[in-house]
C-alpha cells in the first residue's frame, strides 16, 4: 500500500545523524515546511563506542546549534540546565563533553522536534518534472507500507560505513569493527590473543579499555598501526584555523590531484589521538609493569598486507609488513578488532536521479562549494571530504554548513554566516605583485 501526499515540502532530510539533526533544530523556528527521515527507531550515535569516560574531541560549543545561533533552545548548555547539570559541568572545568553525554544531548533534542520521522527507510528518489520537485520514496519498517514525500530540496545525511582493510574483507572468524566494540566486548575479552588495528582516537580508547582488563582475563593484546608513531592530534590554534570557511574555500578551489594528496597528508590533523589519552595509556603501562611484564605489544609503521582464518586452530594468520625495514612477518591473533574508521557511501536510492547529480572523474559526488550536488536543490552532509577537506566530518563546522544550506533553501541568511574568521591567508594574498603560476 502506498501513500502519496500532494503537499510539497520545502525540505526533506534523509538520515538523522548529528548534522541533519542540527539542521532540523535550526529549521524548527523558521517558516519552513521540513521533514526528516531515518530507518532507525530513535536517535543513536556510535553506541558501540560509548566507553566509560570517553569524551568527544571538540568543545561543547560544537553542539547542534550554538555556532549558528547561540540563543537556540537546542543548545548543549540549555540541555544541561534542563537536566540540572549545568553547575556540575561548570565546576568540572572541561570544554569536552563525555561521549555518552553528547549522545544523550542529541536524543534530548530529537525528542523535542516534531519534524523527525523514525522507522522510514528511503528506497528511491525520483524527479518529477511536472511539479519540479523530487519524490522521496520511503518504506515504513514496521508495517511495510510505502510513503512518498514531495520535496523542493533534499539534504542527504546518510553517513558513512565501517571501513574494513582489504586483506580482511569477507573473511570468516571474529572480526569486530569499533562500531560494534561494546556490543561484542565480552566475546573479545574471552580470547587468548587480540590484535587491534588502527591509529586514531577510537583505536587508543579501545586499547586503553582492553589494557585495563589484560591481567584479569589474561590475554595478549597487540596494537598494530601503519602510522610511524602514536601521534597526538594537533590542537595548535593556527592549525585549527584550517577548520575555517577561508580554508574550505581554498581547498575547494584546488585541482583534484592536489586535493587528493592534501587529503592524505592532513589526516593527522583530525585523526590523531588526544595527548592526554596517550599519556594515560603510557601511565597505565607503567603502573602495570611495576608488578609484572604487561602482555602487550605496540607495533608502529606496520601494515597488514594479507590475512587468513585458520579454522583448525581458531586463529587469524596476519601477514605484517614493517615499512621502514621493508620486512614481512607472520603474526597470530584469535580476535581482530578494527579501529580503521569509516568510508563515505553513495546511497543506491540515488540511482534514479544519477543523471541529475554531478560526479567527479573518480566516480564520487562532485560537491559544489554550497554543498549541493545537482546545482542547488540537493545537498549533502559529511560526504564532501574530497571536495571541502577536513571540515566535512568536523562537528564544530556542522552549524556553519547548515547555516549555508538553509540560506540556499530560504534565499536569505537566516543565521548570519561568518565568512572570514582566520588571521592567516591560505592562498596568494590580495595585493601580491607579479604573481607567476608555477609550471
């Protein structure tokens, strides 16, 4: 059974993660007919990584709305006030909310919006020339009925998917991505040997958590990373200016090949480990080693190049390569835990409108500076790292992007957009003399 409404929404959001949830909050007080769809039954954010004590890596000002509208009732500070936790947060004197606290805040905001439609799985988007609008087809996951939403504008916030290294893709055996870490932790700690693969904050949080239990459960714990060292995330203020509109403008205007290289080179700016956590891991190793040797190995500059599951001994055979030495060797583990991040995905429901969407030479979405992918009617959230750089996944830049998207939809800047916030110049400055293009 299908239900199609003749009503044409100004905006239909697909996916309700933090970015589209922030968009819903900012759209709520406007004269805007908006609706947001998600297949989940409620808001959930990285449930598999709600490790006790873990914090988000951006200050509380990087909430759903504050950087666009500090007066919004959907701010993190208002959430704390309503929960009676504002003074404890103040006394704590930390800019960084607990990860579980941020998730609870987002759920609190979602429960105050009547524009969210949970349990709707989008199956297709088509263009209707007669009304000059998009038709968003969605299935009610509870009863299987089909709903069709007409939209002048669409904002895709469908997120990313767990990344699995090619040598492990499709292998049997216990391979656990960080997205499912807490859900399968009891299985992990029951093994005799654990190999953790990854280099960023999630890898470090999992390692710290497993390290605390290494004596109790008596397993061997190995941390394997391609990084030449366990590097801290860079928080220098002039470096943080790269999460700015000016740098995003600069990055977006670069040739594709240069953007690709910079994207690889800049991963350490936002995919490193907090310095405090690195120190905490060292202190834990030191404390435990005072009593007896710690059953752990930390392997840097080491890449997984091949793997197989040996069912007869219930163990993975991992072929590792040390980059500096150019030497390969075998390593065993009963369980492999992946903290290898996430990769962008292009939803299959876009197939009916592929000819209306812009694509780059590598088959990815060619995202315009205003975050549109079709000339100004369909926008994306956190699918533009290859075109906009490191601001794409940054929670702190989400409100700025949403302000820009809403300005495109409404036709005016409802939330003033700060276009110049950096002290430094990222390209050739105005007034430069005798500019010569390098060959």
